[in-house]
C-alpha cells in the first residue's frame, strides 16, 4: 500500500473511532447546521449526526483513490500525484475538524463554526491553488472547461492563473475569521468570482491560440 493511501485509510478509520467514542454522550437530536450569524438552524438524529460525516469521508476517500485509475489521462495525474495526494489528505483533515466541531458543540463545548470554518476553508483554498498550479490536463482535477480540456497550453495558462487567484482567495477566506457574521461572503465572493473569471479567460486564451495557429 502506498504511504498516502495508508494515511487516507487511517484517517477514515479515525473518523469512525472518534464517532464511536462520542456516540454514547450525544443527545438524541443533534445540532448539525448553523446560520451565518452562528445560530443553530438544523438538526439530525443521533445516528446520522454522529455517522453522516464519517460515511461521507469514506465515500470521498474511495472516489479520490479511484480517480487516478479511471481518468482517461491518468498518466498526467502521475506527474502531479504528490500534490493530488496532499489535497486528499488535507480535505479529509478539514472534514474531520468540521465533524469534531459538531460533536464538541453537542457535548457542550461551543466552538463557533463561524470562527473555525474561515480558517479551514482558507487553508483548503490555498492548497487548491497550489494543486492547480501543478496540475496537468485531466478530466477531474483543476479548471475544466471545454477550452482547457482541448489544449495543453490553455490548460496551463488558465490553471496557473487560477492557482494564484485561489491562493489569494484562501487568504481572503482566512480574514473572514475576524468578521464572523460576514465570513461566508469572504468565502463565496472570491471563489465564485474566480470561477466566472477563469471560465471567460480560458475561452479567450483558446480563441487566441486558434488565431495564432490559423485554425
């Protein structure tokens, strides 16, 4: 077993171990969702409140482990595999932190998600930027538009720029921790803006390439 795969498997098992440990002390109805003001507005039954996240982590881990085997351009994923594996491990750590916050809240230790999530999402965005800057053309990871998937040059140009923008978005998201009631906007506005901008940018770069090659 590859070392990253072993780490991912260990984190999946850890999510269930933590859940089993906390299960007896959880209330029958668990708070699992909060408004942007930090007030509880969603609940789950005890079983789903405790085990929903571990099951989701398991599903995502399985998906990310199989992607390098099924991608038609899997030979390109090999070229940036260490960044890909790092992203999967980072994502699962983030999900574990969110899960632990929910469990602690329901145990009476009230850590506000509005204080924790901006920092976690910001770090995740920053690493996504690093991943995108190193990603080669594939069907699952990176900025995938009809134009990036049609040209290695457009892929590289768009994903390198998108990577820098996502790293900046990560810093912006982390600043949201200082403005808890506005934190969601520090996350959504930059990420949606980048998505729209890079979509248009990839199209323009593709048109430029066609013009330069006379196609």
